[in-house]
C-alpha cells in the first residue's frame, strides 16, 4: 500500500526545511494537548523520514522531551503513488482534461514526487498534459489554491477536474471555482 503506520523515534524524523507554515505560535497549545490527551494523531512522513504533515506536533514533542513516548506513530506516504492513485480516481470518474494546482517543483521533493505520480497516471491512460498551460505552481495555502484555480480559469483552460497537491490548496481551488459560478 502507499500508506502504513510505523513507529519512529523523535530523533529519526527530519523536519522539512521548506515548510511554508510558520507554526511556532501553536506549539505550546499542541504540547498541552499532547500532555493531556496523549499522542493521538500520527505525523505523516515520506519514505526518507521527512515530515510531510505534523511539524507542529513534532516541535511540541521536542518541547515536551522525555514526557513523550519513546516511539511515535507516523504514517509513511509514497508521494508518487498517492498522487498517481488520486489522478487515477479522477480518470476513473471519466475526467480526461485534468489541471494541476501544486507547489514549485524545483523547490520541493514532495512536489516533484506528486507531480511525477500525476504524469505517470496521464501517460498510463494516454492523456496529454500541457504543463505550461495546465499546471499552476503556487504556495501551499488556501490563497495559493484559490489563485491557481483562478489563473487556470482566466486562461480559459478547458478542464473538467483539478488535482490539488494539498487539502488546503484544494479548498482554495474549490472556492475559486464556486466564485466563478462553476
């Protein structure tokens, strides 16, 4: 499968150095929650141990030190396979013209891997993809997703689906489509 729960020591996790979110303000609240309720939500890492989601929990765990269990549950994600499966799902629903809203491929291995998975799905199904016209590189944020979808619409691109590389981008893209009456 493309996801599995594994147990890692805090020292084995690698923070993603280009993490766009500055979440230091939330660390104390998250640490208090972990102290009170325990370690409930796993951190998501890629196959190299780099954190994909859960930087705040990671920082909170560091702050708590020995009061955190020796091994933490983490979910390992294969970015290539996960994005390939997501695009396969859209293709399975009948979509042939799929636009992408993602990050900057040259700045992030995660983005490059998710893009690769999308390209594999397109190739497997013989679908053309014009990266110049149908890929919007934006920040991993609601505003980024909104702007990416708006740019695609403003260019008059004839797509029936958008694959967004993160949930927060997807929410922004959905809002842009709604605002445009789509």
